[in-house]
């Protein structure tokens, strides 16, 4: 599915089902299961590399995994994260790195933040690169945010997030991803902008949903060198594998639950 076809799907009221993906085998499985967008996320720093954040992920890592995913899913829209230090310093540097991700097989690039990042988004869009803006909790800023905390809880921060989303939409981004924000704010923001929103811990009223694959399967237990017994899954996570004995069926159930609006439920929202 190309970007135009997906936008037509959204305009008809159908939800977007997105999952993270890092290799060709799972890419092939997800394409067969009907996943709309495969996100090559810098979350690979945690779920594949065993780190406690995404901050150590490099452009080389992202290019390698994007090529792997593209090989396994030639007919599915692929979004790739721009890792830390690949876009912040200069829009021209961002364009160079975004172009490299497209050459590796991505169709859309995603980067974090609003504010000064709006001009970076505008710069890329004007040069033919589709962009997803990532707002709310932004993992690359985990240290500045003081940990993994819900964003947009105050009136001031909620208004700023809506303003950032509107500015990004006006700059021409294709999607806005909202992570760990109150469901009521995500609903208001989705209604306030003209582009689809994709939520993770942002309630059911977004235009679509994304989960990390390892969370969907219930196999992520935290940093590699930590005792798994000390790990607590985020509220927005649901283990779809528990409902079936098949990974393929678990992915299909996720897609179905997103499409029919049963995931996320109230217990997965803030």
C-alpha cells in the first residue's frame, strides 16, 4: 500500500494499524497479516540491543534494519525513525540522512519534537520527503523529561502540544504520532488537525495505533542485564500472543482490534 492509498483509507474512516519491525522475516509475516505501516523504530536500541534507551542507536543501525524490513515487505508502507543526532543540528543534515533512509527502502521518516523542528519538517516536505512528527513523550529526550512520564497533563503543556501538531500539519507532515498523552488530549488534538494521528498510550480516538512488536508478543522484559522480574510493562501494552498459540494470529488479532476500535481499551489509556 502506498501513502496515497493509505490516506484514502483513513478518509473513509478506517483505522491505521502500525507495528514496529526490524527484520525481513517479521516484515513478511506482518505484510501477510495486513499491517498498514511497518515502523523501523529506534526502539531497536532497547528490544534488540538491550540498552535502557534509544540514545545509542546510529544511522548505520537504522539503515541496516530499514533495508532488512524493505526486503521482506515490498508492498507495505515503511516508516523509519531518524535516530538522535541525525536531524537536530541542521535541516540540510536532516535531509541528507532522511534521503539515505528512503534509499534504504523507507517511504516516510519520523523524528521527535515540535517547536524548532517544524522548520525541519517543512524543509524535508518541500524536498519530497514524507514526514511523521512524534509528539508527547519523546524517547530521545528521556533524560530531559526526567524519565518515562506522561506528557500534556497541564493546560499549558496540552495547549503547546496542540499548537505544535497544528504547526506540523501546516508544514505538510503526513502523520503525527502521539506517545503517552491523556486520551482526552489525543482526541482533541486529532480533531484539531487535518492529518492522521497514530497513538501509543494515547487512547482509542487517534486515527491509528502502533505497538512495539516485542510488547505485542509479551516477550520484552526490560534492559538486557536486569532481572526480568523487576520489569513492569507500560499501561498501554497488551499481550496479544496470550490469546492464541500463533505469532501470525497474534498480529492478525492486533490488526483486527485496532480496526474495530477495541484496542486500546480504557485500561490501556491515560
